[in-house]
C-alpha cells in the first residue's frame, strides 16, 4: 500500500505590493551632486517626492549630506535638493554594475522646486 501523496506545484506568487505612497519616476535623469566641495555629474535612476537613488563615480558615506541639482525631463525645469545618505550599494567590476546610494530629501531650496518635482512625478 502506497501512502505517498502526489506533489503539487506551488501556485504562482502575487507580485509584491508597493509600500511607498507617492509616485516614482524610474527614468534616468541627469544631475549634479555637490559633495565635500566638489561638483560631480550623477545619474538619478529612481526619484520620488521624498528621496532618490543615485549612481555616481564617487560614493558618499552613510549619513553624509549631499546637495543635488536634478534636471526634470519633460517640463524643462530643475530642482535643487539636499538629502542625507540612507543606503549605500557597492558596485561590481565583474558584473559591470556601478555603485549607487539612496538619499532621503531633507531640504528643498525653493517652493518652486518642490512644486516642479510634484508636477514632474504626475506627468
């Protein structure tokens, strides 16, 4: 008498729910970062009202403050923001991946900039 049950495949997983409340822009945007007195060209690959993920040739340290000037595609405006580094991801030469870091915005320099960012995320 065989008491084994047939193995059934697991049902496919549902995609993870996005926990972030605001809109995000995952297009590549160009910008400039001021860090320790130097101006460095950067790429912003994930942008929201509260933070951004940035690829840069120089990696700031965790909890450092950086200032960004990001050109907003489509509306022809830019925004200047300061933020604190909250996450650092190291790059890999073997996998040809540059390092990046996530910042949490701490200061918008103008109300116009804050409004321009909101308009950019809606578009």
